[in-house]
C-alpha cells in the first residue's frame, strides 16, 4: 500500500484515533481500578479492625468477670490498666497462628501511643505523632507505611482505629496489610493493558486495511474504466456500484459529466461539419467564378459582373464568420452589453418598420400591436438584432398572402415580445432543436434554414437574463416569444445583466 494513497491515510488516521481512544480508556480504567482496590483494601482493614476491637473487648469482659469473683474491688477500665495490657498481649499471642491473619499485622497501643503488643516481629516504637494526634480526636486514620519485618522493609496499608471508653481514649488498634497483592494486581493490569492495547491496535489496523480495500474496490474499478475512456470512446460509462453511498453518487456524477462531454464533443463535431458545409458552398462558387473568369479574356462588363458575384460570396463568408465570432463571444461570456434604460416599445416598432419593405415586397401583411411605454435596461443594438433575426426568418418562411403579427406586452417584472407568422410551421419534433447552430428542419439542406440567426437571438436573450422560446401557431405557423426582465421598482434586470458581465449605463 503506497504511503501517499488514500487507503494508507484512512488506516493511519483510524489507528491514531483508536490509539488515542484506547489510551484514554486504559488510563481511566487503571485509575478506577486503583481507586476500587484501594477502597476495598481500606474497607477490609476497617472491618478487621472493628472485629479485633470486639474480640478484645469480649476477651476483656470475660477476664473481668473472673477477676471480679469473691467481691474483690478491681479496676475494670482499660485505660492504663496493667491487667488489660497483659490481656491484650495474651490475646495477640493467641492470634499469631490464626490462618486468617497470615497477611494481616495487628498492633495495639495504649492511650498514650505506647506499643503494647504486635502479631509480627516488628520493632517496638511509639505510635507516629501525626497518627496519634488524629486518633485522639476519635477518627480513623488511613495511610501507607514501610514497616521493618524480620529485618526487611515491607510496604503496608494500615488503618489506625481509636477505642473509646466513657468518651476517653482507652487504647488504639492498628491493622496493616502488605501492599504486595495490591501492587501485583496493578502490575497485572498494566501488563494486560500494555499487551492487549497494542495488539488491538495492530489487529484493528490489519482489519482496517481489509475493510478499506473492500470499500474502495468500486473506486479501483472506476479508475480502470476511466483509463479506457477517450475522446473517441465517450459512450462508455462507469458501472454504478449500487452501494447507496458517496461512491455511488461519485459514479453517477462522473457518468453525467461524461454524458455532457459526449454531448459537447458531438455538438463540436456537428458544428465542424456544419461550418464546413456552410463555407464549402461560397468557396466553391468563388473558385468556379475565378476559374471561368480566367479561362479567357473577357470584357470589362463581364469582369465587373464576375467580381460582383465574387464579392457577394465574400460577403456571405464574412457574415458566417462574423456570426460564429458573435456566438463564440456569447459562449465565453466576453460580450459586454451596453445596457441602457430605454423604451422597448419604440425599439421594437423601429425594427418592424425596417423589415416592412421586405414584407411588402413578398406580399406579407406585417402588423405591430404595441403597448404603452415599457422601460427596460437592455442593449439597444443587441435586442434590435434579435428581433430583426426572428422577423427575417418569419418573412423567409411565410408565403405570399401570409400574415406576421408582433405583440409587446408587460407581464409583471418581464416584457414579452410575441412574433407570430402563418408560415410553413415547424414540426413538433424539430422545435427543441431549432436554436441549435446550423440546424435545418429540412435534413436534405436543399432549402434555406434558420442557420445561425436563431442561435444568436437565443444567446442575446440569455445574456439579458431572459429567454427565447418557440411554439406552434394554431392553426398554422410559428410563434416566437422573447421574454426580457424589466426594471420595475427593483434591480432585477440590472443584477441579471451584471451577472453576465454587462455594463449598465444610466441616463
């Protein structure tokens, strides 16, 4: 597994996070275990101290009853009582061989902290003054200490319990237990944690590698398929893994991207074929005119006619190239609209008047149904060009005696311009494609078609934040609708224009 691969990074981060989690868990577990066994040890020592206290008191009561026989006056208090001291020593001697006290040390002190007896061979010494001062108050004292047993220092946990009599300190019982078992238990836990935690991390890392391999297996298959996809093989698609997760979403998104690329490449190929066809005709005519002209010497009038024909074809070429350049600028969003607030009613009316002559020559009735003043922030030249392109197509495909009507109306924040003709109409199957570049309803290309005019018109509408649509005109013909935003109490139109990189000029 390469160190820079995502698999290695996932496994590494997983192991680091798991290590941190297990480290915190181990520390908490060790701390709680330490507190638990320390508390249990103290409880056991306290219980034993109380048990020994009761046993000594019972022993003393029995001894006192025996001494009291014969009506002798005796002193029954334990404090500074020589009889109690002897009894305590005898009680300790009897307990030395008790199997239950093998790991327990008992020491008894008098009310002044002086040692009376001990169950182990521990040097006689006065009770520690700090402990003595605490137990004099009637409180138990817990602590750790090193005691010399058989000439060896041993670590003990001990509890020192005061025995009160008539609210006075009678004697002190100290019970101690070696901490060897306590330390052994902690040592065993540390060993288990130090062994099991790294082992758990290693096993988890190995299982993580396996799981990552299984999880990213669809990604490997996707990569293998992607390597096979080229510009000539854009029909290939990734296999959808069906995992219902991000990987499936990635595969679907990539397939959508490939579909868009396929569509773009197909459009580009079609565009190149179309432009080749469009340029081929005028170039062939130019070549033919030149060849015919050069075959023999001609008169000035013939040369002039030939040059006039050549000039017409050159103008056609210039027009095609200019239209393509315009579309390219709209596609790259480098066209800057010279947008101004103006009256669309006057703009559309002027465009209708320009083509009125063409309509009249063809015997077509052209009617404009204007509205009141409708202000909008638009590029005058571009909108005029858009309207003229649509009107030109309407005249071209409307036979003599037909009718073209232009309606302008306000619709809330937009203004709609309807251009309806009674021409040959467009089949329903062709309507979604009429704005494609060089698309011809007549696939044989034997007749003039929409060419680039409608594509340019649609790009102009989109640059203004509007849209251009087409629908069938019942009972015959086609209706083109231009919808443009207007500035009506807000900056909607300006915002749309600025979004497209337009220049807004107020005057």
